[in-house]
């Protein structure tokens, strides 16, 4: 399972980093990024939760 973010649509709300810090973090430019791929097995559920709850729907987990 891999995670990615369409950073062009990121609004820097930090919901993904709060939901799944094992996979998402805020980059130096202030936008979220997926920094762990593949997603660790123990973080798959929270990574998907972050994607499902993203207010701009820019996170893909597959």
C-alpha cells in the first residue's frame, strides 16, 4: 500500500499529519507530504482514515 498527496490541492490543514503521523508530515514549504512508502502495515487503517477525511480529497492510498 502506498500513499500520495496532490500537493497542488493541499490547504495545510494538518488533518493527515494528526491522523497518521507515521505516513504524513508537513514539509518545509508548509504543505503535507507522504514521507513513508510503502505504508507500514500497522498504519494502513489510519492512512486510509486520513485520505477519507481529507477536506480537499487530495490523498490517495492504494
